[in-house]
C-alpha cells in the first residue's frame, strides 16, 4: 500500500514530467522538421519488409 506522501509525490512527478516533455517537444519542433524530412519513407520500407517476411513465412507453412 502506498502512503499519502508517495501518492502526492507520484502525482507531482507525473505533472512535472508531462510539462517538461511538452516544453521540450515544442522547443524542438522546428528542428525536427529539418532533420527528419523524409523519414516516413524509412518507416514505410521497414513495414513493407515486415509484411513481406510475414507473407513468406505464412506461404512456407501453407505449402508444407
């Protein structure tokens, strides 16, 4: 069981963490556009490879 102080600490920590993450994200928002331009292509390629491997394994099990 958690004490009242631990619960208060957890709530304050969570609120401070969310505020810090939001502040850091808004601060880096402009830089992310420049550095990660076209990164969706890499994500699409990884997803495509995953589905190809999944399909190959399913076909292998289906054939044998």
